[in-house]
């Protein structure tokens, strides 16, 4: 048996759900009445999980973990190589913050790798690195638990226990943050190894639901946890403070797009630089991850011929196996065949490419060629060439059966299969589903549970 999806179990689950629509609707209502918050944005809960074969998930563990380690090498090359820094072209304030913030290591400590399963082959293709402040670190375990409870009510005799590679556990993410603090303390003298006061950073008055829930969840574990605006940071008596509260550890949940707007304030940058250098506070993810690994240019950097010597043969093969063809858009860049101009390629084969800005949020900086009119695509290509954006070969995502509670129909939707890595180790998977070209919860999509299963109980 090959492939990533456990199709016999998936189709059997879908059949049970649509065969008893009243029972599935009642089960969803019963479970949701007692469930914790698990949505940043409202969407219909599908009682149908994405079922991944345990053997396939285990096979993905090594390449995904090696890729996150590779991102650490990318950050290290950025720190050490002036030519690499020039290629990225980040502003001076970014370099100052990166230099001040070694953190637990160069590799992203908390990372979500957004991937598709290719429709024709079910091969996992890695599209983007979410290495600044990825969503779902708390809510993914919650939706997985909720859907497991629903399935148990609808078909109690046919539920297989999800394997250890299912993202589960109330403390999964908190444990990862505490591990980050210990790792940073072992690496950087003076950093806090056992934090008691944790700041979850969000712009004032704009905290998302997951961040609010983190404060409550982590606080129930005996820690002092609070929301804080990063613009309120001060260094007081050798400690990092937000207002009247001291932070030993902070989870920076401000995405890089919003952060870049904040750092127009030179005083803010100077304060953060001082706090990172001179106080015990540990900052997750560190700025090397937020500015470099998060940057979509990194998807092109690891494929850039002029920098190939920085990577081993094994690393280059890993990139070839995992990533779609990706290049930075510029007049001199060759296209896919190595001879035609990339700009000509983009204009002639619009439907074969996707354009992406270096940083974006909720898919706003992504233009999918087959989804926009010709004029809009030409404009996007011009912006990409002027702004140094990336072009990626388009990947057609897998269609998966999605079920709405109470419905007697299966709705095939395009899905992602996103990998969560904590401290460099694969923690499990999440998924989004949509009928749109961009599979994004904030652009008409919905989140699905992902259960990794051996299928032995079916």
C-alpha cells in the first residue's frame, strides 16, 4: 500500500458520516457544547479528519526535520556571509536584531511548514516556511481532539487510536516554549532557563483568539502569563518589562508584516536590541528565524546556483525532493529550462506559476497565475521584478472528501498538509481545505483535523 492518505479508512469514515447525517450533526453539537475555543476565525467544523498513514508520516519525519535544520544553516550563512546578506537585502534594523538575538539556535524553534500533497502522486511538496509566529500551535491539538470525540460518537466501533505523530496534548506547545528557554540558557550566558513569567506578544487591542487562549491555558499551569504589546517593552533594572510586568520568556505572536511596520520606530528597535542583549528574557522565535527563515526568498536561496557551494550534496537533494522550482524574479534570472528568461516564462506560461512577496499574511502577498486575469498577472510580474519577489512552479493540491455535519454529501476540496516542528522535531500535522486557489482560512477556507493512524481498528 502506497501514498500518504489512508484511503480505505478515510472513505469508510466519510461513508459513516454521510450515512447518518442526523447522528453526525448531533455529535458535533454535543462535542462543541463542551469544547474549548479552537478557531481564530469562524468556519464550519468538519467531522471528517484527514487520515494519514502512520508509515507515510514516519517516512516524512526525517526529511522535514532535516529541512528545518537546513533553515538553521541558512540563518547561519546569513550571519556569517556578507554576500548572503547583500542578496537578501534586509534593512539595517533587521540585522541589528538578528545579531542581538541568538536564542536557542539558528534553526526555527517553532515552525509550520505549509505543504501540499500533489494531486497526481500524493508526494509532499513544501511551499512555504512559517518561521515567525505560525498559527495553530495551540488550536491544532484542540481541533484534533474535538473531531476524535465526534468520530467516536458517530462510529464508536471503528475508531483507531491516533498515533504519536498526531498533534495532540494540552501542554505540547507550552513544553516546547519552556524547552526553548532551557536551550537558550545553555547557549547564551545569563538567559532564563526556568521562566515563570511569560509574555504573549500581540498588538494592543488586536489579540487573536489563539493568543488569548494561550494566556488562559498556560496560566492554568502555574505560570504568570499575560498579553503584551511589543511597543511597551522597556529595560528596567536589568529585566525586560512590559508596563509593570516582567517577562522571562516571550512568544512573539506578531507576524513579520506587522512587525516591519512597528520597526519604523528607531527607538523601538534600540529598546528591543538592548533587551535581547542585556536581559535574561528569551525571545521565541529569534529574529534570525523571523527575518531570514520566514522570508520566502529563502525558498529561492536554497536553490540559487551561485550559493550551491554553501550546501552539501545531501542538502541540495533534500531541497530538490521537497520544494517546487523557485527563483527570485529579476531580469537576468533564467526560467525553468535554464535558457529562457524567467520574465518571459512567467508571461508565456501564466498558469504554471505562483508569485509570492517576501513576507505576507493570510495569502495577501500571493498571486496564483491561473486564478487572475491576464492584466492582473502582468501587473504582478512587474511588481515581482521590481520588488525581488519569488516565482514558484504551481503545485496542484490533492482533493480530499470533506463532510459538513448534518449533510449526506461528500464535498471534495483542495487540502494542505502542514507540518508542525517544535525544537526541530516533527510534532504532527495540520490541514486547511478550500475550493479557492489559495487554501487559506482567511480567504474562504476551513481548518481540518489530521489524525495519523495505523488503521488497525478498521
